[in-house]
């Protein structure tokens, strides 16, 4: 059988797709590009975190139907809104993730051993969340929190290192809920593997432990990079979102990070246009975000998710207002990212090579900056680079040592 996979959404979705891929390949099947006709099965792993993700999933289903072959749709959109896929065509197989094994006729592996053509591999350490923030559909899509045994995480990291990966990203739906403490898990991976570089995926502000900040500051194998789903800077909006912290808590957390681990990149997710976000609330949010000095922002216009508490809240700003506010935060993000990158000029950093072509390389620094340099290296290598200039948001460097 020839198959093709297309993945939408988060790192956990990409991890799930890798398990599907390896299960099918181990059974003797052949993978091909999703854009080409001729596959016996086109598998689409969907996301439903926003209405745009829903629309993209439906678009891909229609595209796959035109290519021929059987179309198998799975993932979070199928779990929460299956009828939206069934309505497209009776020929589509709508499969909940927990039924994939029987539908595909293969066993999914306990451990992955690759990650397609990527330079980095993701390791899923935890599933699910039970916080039920008012805007968020994820608890309905993924269920409650379940932690993977640390021994399995360590084993998978060892396998991936043996296959040549030199950076792994520890990821999950809410990794700060890891049973026994996420920083303890990170310490286990450090102690029981030789993986050269470990990156921490998005982690909720209220779950960041002092021990984790200390590891980021002091352990050279941990990337100097944290990403916080802040969502907003106004206490009133945070309460309406059901977020279990205040802007003051985030201020204290950022102060702790800056004191203990200066030079660490800290990114944030921010939602604009949440119901009740008036001019004052947005101004408060913009001011605290600017004051706290996040390295970059991922800005998301509020997306109504049927079945969530926020879907019925009044006071959603007009689309034009939302667009204007999103543009303001994205401009702040560009300014902050460029300033952070400029601060690294003159420094040396280890860079994971993601592209290599015609005597030049591109890679990702420990602090999550894209770096270009002349030289030759193999994709997936880690090389030491001295930063000498900045072009836009990309650092220009030269090999050192």
C-alpha cells in the first residue's frame, strides 16, 4: 500500500503522525508525497484549536478526494466535530485517534525512531489537560492529563540519539502537569541520556518551577529558551479566560527568569479580541507585555470554539479592531525579536544545522534565533558559531573553534 500523511496543528499532532508513519512503514507500506496522486490512502491528522484550523482541515480533505485513493481523517477535529468532516463526502473515513490501529491494520510503535526530514525530533511526554480555560477546546479534544513514564521518555531519547538526532523537544498538551514534576523529568533525561541538546516546549506560566529555571540557567544541554502561553496581560481578561494566574504572577516569574538566567529567550502566546477586551484592557495587556520584555510573540485573534464557555460571552470586539490590535502586537514582537538577536552579536552559540546548501548553512541557536553562516556542515550537526551581524531577524555568523 502507498500512503501519504498531512499533519496540522501542534507538536503532539506531529508526534502522533510520526507513530502512524513508522507503524505503516514497519508493516511494509510505502510513503509518498501528499501532493501527488497515486496513494492508496491519504491520511490527514487534523487540528481544531481555531476555526481557521478547522477550515484548513476541510480544505485538505477536499484536495485529497480529488487525488483519488481512500481518505482517512483523524485527529482533534474528528474527536470534537466529526460531523463537519462527514458532511464533506460519504467516501471519507472519519476515524477517532484511538481507533486508528484497527482501521489501518497496523500496530503503532511504542517508541519512534525518526522524525521525517526534520533536524529535530519531538518527544511526547504528556497528554491532555483538565483546566478548561473558557476559550479552549483542547480538554474536549485530548481528555485529561496523562503522563508518560519517565523511563519511556528516556528510552525514546536514547533511540533518537542513536539515529543521529542531536536535539529533541520535550512536548505535550500541558507539560507542566507532568506527574512528579516536569523539572524532575528533565533531570532524568539529562542523567540517563547523552542527548546533546534538549529544548522545552510551551509550558504554562503557573506550572514553571524554580528548579526548571535553574536547569535552563545552569545546564548547558538545556536550550536557553522558554515559551509561555501568556494569553493576556489584563487581570480582568485573564479571569474571564479562566486562567489561574494574574499579570503580577507573570511579572514575578519573568523577574525570576531574568535574574537567574539572563540571555534566555522567552516567547509568549497572546490572544487578541477576547470577549470583553475593551480599549483599556488591551492597553493594559500591551503595556505589560512590552514592559516584561518577551523575546517574541505568537499573536492569535480570538476564535470562537463551539462547546466552550467563551463561545457565549458577549462583547467580542469588531474584526477591524482585532486586526489593528494584532498588528500592534506583531510590530512589538518584531522589534523585540530584532533587539534580542542584536544583543547576541559578538557572542558564540551552538547552532543546530537545519539547512545546508552551496557552501552556506542555516540553523537554530539554543536561544531560538535563526542563524546563517558560510561553511559546510551536515543537516542535524551542531556547530559553534560567532555572531557578527544582523539582517532583519536573522543573525549572520561565522564558524568558530
